[in-house]
C-alpha cells in the first residue's frame, strides 16, 4: 500500500494544478490524506464505498472509487460539485490508481532483488520472476554497496534513489540498516571502468549532499542475473577488507583487494599460529616507529635500497644497518624476496586480527 505521505504529496500537487480541494479516505470512511477540512464526510464515504456506484455526487462533493487490481482501496473526494470538478476528480482518481500499480510493481521488483541478492530464490524462480517483472536476464551488471557513518539516519537510500532515478534498469535497495545496495546495469564495453566512474560520481554526489564518511565498494561484473548475488558477496567482502587494509580509500573494488581478500578468509587461530611460528612470542607491529616506517617505505619502493634511503633522507649504509638489525631480531632479511613477502603478510595478518578483535558484533 502507498504511504500516507506519498498520497498527501500527490493530492497537494493535484490541488496546486487544478485548484480543487481533495480528500483521500479508506473504505471505512477514515481520512488518509487531505488538502482541506471536509466536515462530516466520513459516513458518506463509507456508505459510498459499500454502494455499487463508481462515482457519485453527495452533499455538494464528488466521490470517486480508487481500485487496486479490482479491489477497492480508497475513496477520493473532490471538494465541489460541477462538470469540471467531476472531470478533474476522475483524472485525480486515475492518477492515484496508477500510483498504486507503479508502487506495487516497485515493491515486487524490490522484493525480487532483495531475495536475489540473498540467494533466497531457486534458479527457475529467478528466470520466471524476471520475465514477469520485465527484467532482462542477460545484461552485464555489478553491485555497489554504500556505507555511511550515519547509517539509516543519513537518508542515503532516498538520496541514492534520487541519483539513479533516471534509469529504470538500475535497482536501489537495502537488506540491513547500515548499507544501501545498487544493482547497476552496464553497457557493453569496458564495464569495470564504467563502474569506477559510477562509484566516484555517486560518492561526489553524496558528499555534496552532506553525507559524511561514505565508503563505496563494488563487486565484479556478471553477465547473467543469476550471478548478481556473487557480485553482491564480493562487494560486501570489498567493503570489509577495505576497512582493514585500505583505510585511506573511499572507494574500493573487489578486484583491487589482492592478498587481503585471502587473509580476510583465514580463521583467527590459524593467524595466531602463523605469527607465533614466524616471530615467536613477538608481534611484527611491536617494533619502534622508526623501524616500522623504514619497513613500510622499503616495501613501498619495491625493496629498492637506494630509492628508499633517498626518500627517508638517510644514508644508504644507515638503511642497510637498520635492515641488518631487523634480520638479527627476526631472522628475516627484507632484501630477500621470500623473506619480504613473509614479513608483509605477517603485518597484514596482525592488522586483520586486531580489526576482528575490535569488531562490534
């Protein structure tokens, strides 16, 4: 059923256009929305609803029935009698009736998309319902997830629907209180580039609207509607992994997660065992700030000693001394590729474990 606010907005708009007062009542004669105070018409509306007539003039008002799939849903009352008001009232009733149909169709599609994302549909149901809802099944699509600091209070869902309002092939919905989900239909060609552009433009739009701390993640492009749930799961993983390993990124794609998505799927006991076996009782993030800064800069420069020492404004021999000192304490020589990989993974594993310890379940 349409919300009372939508009905109120609709008849307010109709009044501004036609200069006629309207009142929408339920079948029991209770007011749902109104542009003016129409006294003592509740009983008349209830009696009219029980009558076989589709329209009727009663005590100077025009009454009209509004049906939803042959089921009487509302009684619309126009505020004066007369031929012009009758025509305007009929048009208003027709408008509300079309609104009911459109709203129901949107709800049907929204329900279908939610169940599709959550893997709640059989394969045969996916294709049969897609056909009934006129949703093309073989178009490239990808899923974006939008998360903001304000959660549901930030009205991101309404903003996203406004932003994508020009396209009837994109679906905007939510399956929990924290995230807004967009199933984006893409053109043939460089679909991932289009997704990156869409995500950036949406982020800029939300920022302009005052939404703070917004993060957007998106999954891979899929070619069949049955695979949309996979793109959704990838986007969810990208959002979580991005919080751990890419804190400075507002937008992250599943394809950019690298080794982070593998570490994210490791059980915590296995992570602890790995750290214990490599470093004994010490954690690799317990080194002093200078040592950690040197390590990160060394990795950033692809293990290049000369470039790292230049960017750290230290002598090459000073950097070599630090690396030798680190090798003595850990047994790992970061100038050796395998040892560098081990240390890099260990740092990421520790970061993952700390994040999981602080997650608010």
